[in-house]
């Protein structure tokens, strides 16, 4: 069976390749390929204009008309990724049996809608199948917008594989690592997971709705995967795990083996590590195996909200974890802590004080702008005004708190100056 698989463009008022690869999609495509399917893959985002640090870079983009739902918001929208004409040339001569599309941020759905329309004109009799985050969290919206002929949430993998008449072994699927060599001619970085799911249930995160349970991949398989691509010249490896340090013995085995191999690689952790599970051995391994500016999740220092949001880490665990990092050789400013900016009802003076406290401990502050994610507890209290996914964009949500926009920018600049003070 011939499958045409496409990672869509991004339509947004801002986008940058912060290690954006459709990891789950690539895992499914690799699994299907291993089952004998003929996979033809196109990544609409595989077109950058410039390159920054660690393989990241600026996407090619074209200005487009602002979507009607956000016409009143003074932001300019663009289509990020390859030009339409380039995509249309890549589609010439293809004869797929099914077209598979993935989806990421819910508010990027206009790109899926536009791509689906283009594909319907090109392949009017070929079924289009949509999965991923938007399909999982906004399934009804996707159906109303006729984003695809078949729409499957992540929890409906069995129905998806039945449609393709393909055997599904969930252990085998979740143990599959992407066959990047089959999908990309060139890689600037490599994204990987050592696990699926998360044991925590934070009130602002939808991971429980996107990935049920917690599944670990054998550490030897991960080491072989890293070694293979490092031998091909790749240096930057990005951990997409939601709970890499959960079950600390696993992290110790994996990182201990990488230390023994003495590889010249860097690790990056945009999804954050858990300070709760950090001990001196792990801190030492993070330092010795090339973790660059490791990020740790905190979100807020208020004890009551910490407990209400998921009880992930305490102030004492933050202090203890930073002390462990320093003992392992990380200097001030060589590690970061996430704080959440812009959630409804936030006291920005408290956020400023929290940033100052973290700065005094020697950590950089990384402000994560709040994005109202469907099917989370915080979202549910505001869902009536957020039914339109475009309004779930963290770049636009602040416009619903217009009186605070100036303060948002002031605190961003203030935190930037705090971080600069650690550079020396």
C-alpha cells in the first residue's frame, strides 16, 4: 500500500525551528514502513533560511491574509515552510492509496485546512487521514472544518491501524525509533524519546490526554540509536521526554553508558527535566555527557498553586537541585528554570520576585508563555471564550489581558537582563 505522509506548514504570527520534528508521526511512519508499507514523506517545514545555534534556524515564510477569527488582533500572519509551488512540484506523479497528515499546536490548524484543500484538488479520490495534537484535543473542531476524511485522536490508534488494515503491536510501536535516514536527506539535529507519557498531571498540560500510561524504551536501544547517528556526524540530540528523570535508575544506566562511550555530543532538554528526581550522580552525569543549558520545570514558586497544579516540585527541591548542579560543575547561568508567564489572574509582581529568587540561586529564568491547552484544568475554566483554536495561541492570548501587555514586555526584558547578569 502506498502512503503519502505530510508534515504541514505552520500558519502563525511567529515561528522558528526550535527543534521541531514531528516525532510521533515519524515513529508511526517507521512502524508502517517496517510492516511493508510504501512511505513517501514530505516535511513542509524542511526549508530554512538561516541557521542559529545547535541546529535550529529561521524558516522560509510568506505573508498571508490574517485569519478572520483574529482580524482584530494587530499581528501579521505568515505561512512558514516551503512555498506552495515547491510542494505542488513534489506532489507531481504521486499515486497514493492514503494521505496521512499530522498536527501539532491546535492553533496551527489553518495550515492543515489549507493543505487538505490543496490535496483534495490534486487527489480527489484519495482518503486524507489526520492525527496528532489538534486531532486529539480539538476533534470536533477538526470535523466541522472538514480537515480530513478520517480524524483520529492519539487514543484511537487501534481504529487508525484497522483503517489501514495493518497489525498493531503497541509494545513494538512504542519501542520503534524513527528511521530518519529514510525521511530526511540532511539533519541538523536529532529528536528522540526514551519514554512515552508522564506520571504527573499538571493543570496546564494535556499530556495525559495525548499519551496514556508511561512506557520506557530499552536503554541499550537508545544508546545504539545515538551512536549510529553520531557516527554519521550528528552532534545535537534533543530529548523530547516529558519525564526523562522519572525512574532515576534508568537515566543513570543510559547516561552512564554514554559517558563510557565518550561521545562528542550535546543534549538539549526543551521539555524540561524534573528536579524532584535529581541526585548527585545524575547531576554529575548530566555535566559529563554534554547537557547544554539543561532546563528544569518549576512554573511557579507559590506552594499552594504548586500543589494544585500537579505537586511536581517544591521550593526546597529547587534549592537542593541547583546546589547539586553546581557541585557537579555547572556554573551560574549554565542551567535554566521554567516560570510560567501570562496565566489567567497571575500577579506579575510575584513573578518578578520569583525570577529574582531563581537568579540569586544562579539559574537562568526561562519564561514559558502560557498557552491555554484544551482538555486541561486551567483551560476548562475559560473554555467558552477559547473554543476557537486560534485564540489558544500563546502569542495572542495576552491580548485578552490588554491591560497587562505592557507589563508582559517589561518583565520579559527584566528577566533578559537578569539572565545577562549571570553571563560574566
